[in-house]
C-alpha cells in the first residue's frame, strides 16, 4: 500500500531529514582515523535528542544504535561499537534516521578518511553521482524502473561496478520503510507510476567488485562477498512535476567535511573534489 503525502506531511518529512543531515554533518566534523563507531553514534544521538526528536533506527527491528556504520567492504547495517576504530584510508558509510512529529527522515553518506586510494575515491564519486541520476528520474509520470535503470546503467555499464540487489530504497513517511521498494536496478518504463506526493528514499549501494553480498554473524552487517569496498549515498525525495524535491540536505555534510582535514571531499552532485 502506497501512501501519498500532503504538502504538510512532506514538510514534516523534510524537517526530519534536515535533522538527519545535521547529525551527519556533526559526524562529518568529528570523524577521523582513531575514533570509533560508538563515538560518532553518540554524537548523532545527542544532536537528534537535543532537537527533541528520536533516533529513527534505534530499536527498530531490534537495531541497537542511532547510526548504521559500515566500513570498507561492509555495505550497510554495520553496528557502531567501541571496537570499530576507523583507520587512515577507510571509507565509512554512515546511515541515519530520525523520527519527529510522527514522520521519519533517512539519509546516508560515505566518508573517505585520510589516504583513500584514487580507485576507491572514484567508487564514492560514481555512487554519489548515481544517486542524483536516480533522483532526476523521480518525477511525476515516470516509473520506478526509470530510477533503477538510471542508477544501474551508470554504475554497471559505464563504470563496471556492482549494484547491490539484495537491499533497496523504499517509501518513507509515518513508517521508515513503506511501499514501494525502490530498486537501484531495473528497466525503463517498468514498475509503479510515480505520482506527486510519493516520498521515497533513494539509496544506491555500490560495490567496487561484484554485486553479491552476505550478512555476517552479528545478524546485521551486510558485507560484499568479495570483500572489496562498497559505498552508499542516500537522499529522501518527494516526487513532483518536472523535478523531484530533495528533502535531505547533503550540502550540510559537504560543508562540514570541508573543514575537516581528515575527510576527503565528495561533492554534492556529479562535480567532485
Ligand atoms: Mg538510510
Ligand atoms: Mg533508507
């Protein structure tokens, strides 16, 4: 069942998304080699609770933390712990959700720390760009498959990376995960017709190597089977006529990491570094 949102409801989702990005920006100011997933998780939770909101992931399906923190070959759903200490050259994918005023916000960003190889920086840039190519298709009258096709074509055909199939984007609103599923792969002109008021999280997960993943023994962390790095960027958007409304704001994060010498820049759109 797809719930189409009113303008007022979209505004609530935007407020939740902005708080997500404020939390991710604070993470962007703090993150560096030598600190742990637990430390950035506490930072994000403090930002969220200081605004009178709740972490959107904590407790949901039994997930124990505010952030999903997934390093290098970890694709998504990594649990932040004190033992998870970041090293120079890591890429750290941080996914955050907020629940406020009855609505969820959801956004993710991969932070390249220190001396990341050019090969892996390119993975981050291409994944980030693919997100915007997907968003360009999130307009009224198009179909869901247009989004997936745009992402997959750019990532796999043009760059030879692997788009993860097992995890997908989603509708979002009063629930974190609503219908429809938003695949990062697909065929043009197929799937649900996009209408104004549809709010979705678009979130390509892209593997440097093969697309296959498996879930590790902790029951949460999804890893690339070939153990090569994986990147993840996510926006919540509202389908509209002509151009999608991006409800989350990665500029806040990009500005934050511009002041952090430990993070290599990844731009907001296709133009990077
Ligand atoms: Mg997310
Ligand atoms: Mg999501």
